[in-house]
C-alpha cells in the first residue's frame, strides 16, 4: 500500500508492552513511569487480528517491540500466533537481550526470524550506569543464545550521544568479531524532534519510511515523531490503518504524547 507521498508501506512495528526490566536514561524515567493498566493493553488475539487485517493491505514485515517485549507473559505464544498468519514474510524483535538466553531457542521455534539487540557500550560499569543497574554479561549470553538458535541476522542497536564515539567504536569492533551487524543511532528526543538517519540502516530517513506503528494500547501511529494516532478499538482495525496511511506526514516533527518506552522506539 502507498501513502500520499508514494512510499510503499509494508512494515508494522507492534509494541506489546510499555514495561521494561531496565531503566535506560534515554528511554525510561529514573522513577517508575505512569504505566498502562493491564486491561488497556492489547490482547494476543487483538494483535493477531491486526496482523491478519494488515497483511492483505500490504504489510509483510512485523517487528515486536516494547518496552521490553520479553517481559510480556507468554511472548512465545504471540510470536507463534503471528507466524500462523498467512502472508507474514518476516518477524523480528527488538530487545535488550537480558532475558534472551532463556527465550532465544523457543522464539526461533515459534517463528521469529531475526533480532535487534540494544547495546551502547562494552564496559560493564558504563552499561550499569546507562541502564541504571543492568548486567552486561546477560546481554552477551543472550547474543550467544541467539546465534545458537539460528536467529539471523543479529543486529546491534548502539545509541550514540552527541559526538561521543569512543564507546561506540568498541561496540563496532565487537560486532566484527562476532559476525553481528552494528548500527549507530543518534540519541533521539521526541519532544524536541531531534532524530537522524541510522548509520548502517535506513531508520530516520523519512523519504524511505515504510512503516506504521501500533502502541501496546491499540493506537495506530503513522510516524514516531508525530502526535497523530488512531484507535483500533474505536475505529476498527482497517479504518485506523487507512487513516494512519493517508495522514502519514512527509517527515517527522515532534511527539508530545508518547515516550520511547510506550511507543517502541
């Protein structure tokens, strides 16, 4: 399906939860944020239905995000339910990988094809500061498990703050040693509209944007850097997709309504 700027929209990012087991400073507030009620979060059946409606319209690629998607109970079942939808060609996930050692094999068996892992530093102490308490060794074990499970490609998302590239270069070196694809992402700010093109990827290039986003409480969003959103429960799935498509902006501006932990980054 094409938007009004003739961009082919084939990619749906689905946030399955606004919760996370880390508190990265650029994503989650230090104190517990105001989280959604469990009753507001889409059920697996609702998510599968969204995918079932979206695929005949042109969506072929699904990415599961959070928060942290692996904290969603029975996430393996959801992957399997999405994989059962005829026409889904690619299922991916973005994760901090601290729980991936446990989940990599069952995720692959359920139908997950590939995975993106957030890793901003190779230093354990710095990782603990960035994530407010995270254990980098769990991430390394998660990466090893993903390789063993056959998830491919494994991409590393490395957030770079300003011009500080020293730590990022060490992540790049790690990726080269381990056969991982490393992508550098400029630290973004939804409220000021600061974002850039992903180095090593196409994210942030509005001219090539091919995605819509579904929040964990059922809002279809045409753009990360926009307040526009259309409620699938109120409008119906197809109408919400249609409105997101026809109102998708030429480029991102600002988003004053969401935070990274509840929109999927």
